[in-house]
C-alpha cells in the first residue's frame, strides 16, 4: 500500500525542487509521476533536445528516495509539430480540425504522428529507461479525454476502409452484414465508404458500430507501439496507462492487455456532477461522491490489470472541470484512499502536489495550495501514510476472487449507445445500478470481460450485454452459478441485427422465452411490478415476454404479464427496474446461490480482502456495524460520518 503524487517540476522554480522532494518523503509519499505534458520543454525545436532540467529533476527526486513513474509526453504535441504537420490534427464530426491550444489534439489514425510519438517515446526510453529511480512508465495520458478517440479525417477514413476490407473480405459481405439494401445504401467498393458523419438523419447503426470498433483498434495500435519501445529500452519496469472514469470510448480490456497495470483517475465529486446522477443524488452526495462510484472503477480496472491496480490521480480537493465544483467533506480523501486499498490497489497517487497558479487547471486543488502550504487533502494523505505505517505488520493480502461476477462488455455498450431506442437508455448507467444493488447487499463483485471463465463464481450478472458471442455463451452454459440477465440481453447480432429466433437469441439455451416486442417509456411514466407481496417500479424500458413451458413468472407487471422470468438457475428481467426492485431480485438470486447477504445501512459499504474486512460510511449519520468475531485494527464498527474501519475477520 503505497502513496504517490503527480508532480510537474517544469511548473516551479528549480530552487524549490529539493524542498518539494523532502516534503513529499516526510508526508509519506513514495512514488512520483512526472513528464506527461513536458514535450515542448524537452524538445523546444525539431530535433533539439534540452534534457538538462529533466535530468536534474529526476536526480533530485531520486536523491530523496522517491520512485519515479516517467510518462511519454504524447498527449500534448508541441506547436512546432502541429505547424510542421497540420494533418496530425484530429477532425471532428463537424468536419473541423481540432486546433492547437489545449491538449489531446492529435489523430490516432495519423501515421506520421504515430511515427513522431514513437520517436519521442524512444528518446525518453533511451534517456531514462535504465535509470534506477525510474520504476514505471505511463503511456500518454487519459486516452479519449475530451471525446478524442474518433477522428473523421481523410487518414482516418482511409484506414477505416482498410479495416473494413480486412474484416469483411468483400464489399458484398459488407453490404450483407450491414443490411445496406435498406435505403439503397449498397456500396460498389470499399473506397466508397465514408465515416458515419454529416448524414441527413441517423446513419446505419452497423456503420456506426464498426466505426467505433475501428476507432478503438486505433487506440490499441497507438498504445501498443509505445509499449513495444518501452519494453525494449526499459526492461523490468512496470507499464501503466491512466484510464478514465465512466468512459467507454475504446475497449479498455484490449488496451490493458499490453500493460502491466490498469490505473485510473478518480474524481468522485466531479463525476457526480457531470454524469447521469439525478438531482437528489447530486445534493445528497455533494461532497462525498456516490458511495459505489470509486468501488465500481476499482473493480472494473482490477479486472483487467495483470498486477494490482493503481489509482494514478486521486482527487484531493475541488476540481475545475465540472459545472459546479464543491470541496470534498473532511475525511473523504482519507476514505477514498483506503477504499482503493480495500479493492486491491497497490498505489494511490494524488493529483497533484501543488495547485498551479496559472493555466487551464489553476482552480484544481492539490495537496498543497499555490503558496506552498499543506491543504486539507495533504493533511489527510499524511494521516493515511501514518495509518499504513502502523499496519505494516499485517500479512500481505490479495483481493482474491469475489463470489459475484458482473460481465462488462465495451462492444455491447457501444451498440446500446448507437441503437438506444429510447433517449435515456444508458447501458453504462444500468451496469452501475446493478453493481450498486449488489454492493448494497454487502456482496463483493468482480467486474469481468465476456471471455472470463465463470466456473468459480456463484452468481453472474449481465446488465448490458446485447451481444453474446460463442465464448460467453459457452461460459454461461458451463458455470453452475445463478445467472441474472437484464433487458436486451442477446437482443442483437454483431451487425446490429435482430436474431432470427428473436431476443434473447441464443440465450434461449439458458431460459426458454422470446421477446416479441419492446417499448421505451418517456420520463415520468412508471410501471408497477409486484414481487413477493411488495410493489416496485419500472421506467424507461419494458419488454413483452412469451414464456416457454419450463419458464415461470417470478414477478409481474400490473397487467399480470411477466416482469421477471425464471427457469432453473437463470432469471430474465423484462424492464429497467428501480433500485429497490433490482436489489430484491439480486438478493433472491444470491440466496439461491448460497450467498449470505445483508442490507447495509444507507451510504455504508463493506469490502473483504483476504482476512481483512473494510467498512466505509459515506453518509451523514453514525452507523453501528455489528460483525461477530471481528477484531478491529483501525477504527471500529461504529462508523462516524465519512469514517472507516478495518478488521481482521473470518466468517463463521
């Protein structure tokens, strides 16, 4: 359990660096990330490198006993490079180039920019690849931030056509797969295919989905090129990328396969404001973030990381990029840090060491204020460092395999974005709600890709998987786990077609039903669902189910048609259910799986890691968590608001 920080020596007088390094060490910081935005300082003119300042910064940090995460600076190509090759700029769906003046202005499909990225990566690798203080490399920074995965440039279109030719082989097969006979969209050659932008109305959904697949593969190509260079020049070092929160613009599982560590940038309060959470939640969790938000991402990125995950950027105070930017409540930076460790993190790194007094992020807090004084986040980081040191006697723990698997498929989420059939149908939100319902029952969850072996799980939940391939189907048939299918499961084929046997397609091998009709519901329309003597609600989406002879209705809508169908160990949900109903259905499935559940107090969450039990309270009231035979080693079962406790515990 190590603490880190993001540092920008180029932002500060060199005379400050030694004191900064000493203060970091005294605070309990062990790892420092540098370099991700410094290209213009390292190479101010084409081919003229000025390494001296960065050499000295590396040495200052190393002399203070700090480990360094060096970054490739490719997220911010300098102005001279843009002027030299303006075609490296990405082009938006509106046809306009994304100009210089912020960041992430490059085009993943630009072969010339890829060559430049390889060149600067090689230069960094040759300079610092064997430096004893450099223990890890971060490739680029936040792929896709500011919606920058897709480009509609001429080079992107050219590469897309080649990608289609490799995927389909012939234009006749492309026309068949996309259903281009509809609206007379048939092509005579691949050279006729453009990007799906600028059309009069919605373009062909199969066209859009394939362009998303292509764009994801371009990110994979770009990251893989850097990884290959760093593996060659810096053997034995950890390779990492800092993924983002609630972002699905490319397949993170595929990109993470070339890395050692999947890290992410954790900004719980900014995300609460910017994403789908309703006004009551935004007010309620204003200064804490939603109680399942950070845990969701820890489990997501832990599931794709070969080594223990990292949090590369942890919010230490107010951010600058949300519509409104409240400060974290006292205690939250400490809580978020310990929650990351509870979910298996090896490193939690704060963004940033000192708040910048200039530039686009000058209102973004750091561990220090601009006048070099410790801020609230810095004081809480120091507290965590002291607590970690006091618990150093604990045996090393691994997160282990959870009893519940939640299947997370990027392609399926793209399909639901391309073809929502309802303005507010958000597949990622439904995944999060399912995860939240499981966590509210005290269950530990692994978030896994579709190809995962499910044999050791007791409960498998699929909240947003309209695409079901042979591997996933085989995994579901092979496991003895209880299976919960959410609406739209198996509803589409890879070319965005309805299965011949109707949804849920081949999943009928698990549960005998068909879905002849679906409907999306406008906001404010609610359907009643009756289950076990209680009445619950559904909104946004409802399906009509025809049940086979071996399938029973476990819950019904008010018109007595099936809302939850069950056959053997498989359940199918025929609507977008409210949180209470999702919790009730998942609770039944968990009990059938032989899992013990507990309905936790509102805002309280627990996580088991080996023989350790972690408990967290996001709420504003004190809660007593009674755990027989628990020996509390930090805090107690009496959880104050924004409080936490850690116990050694083995269930009976």
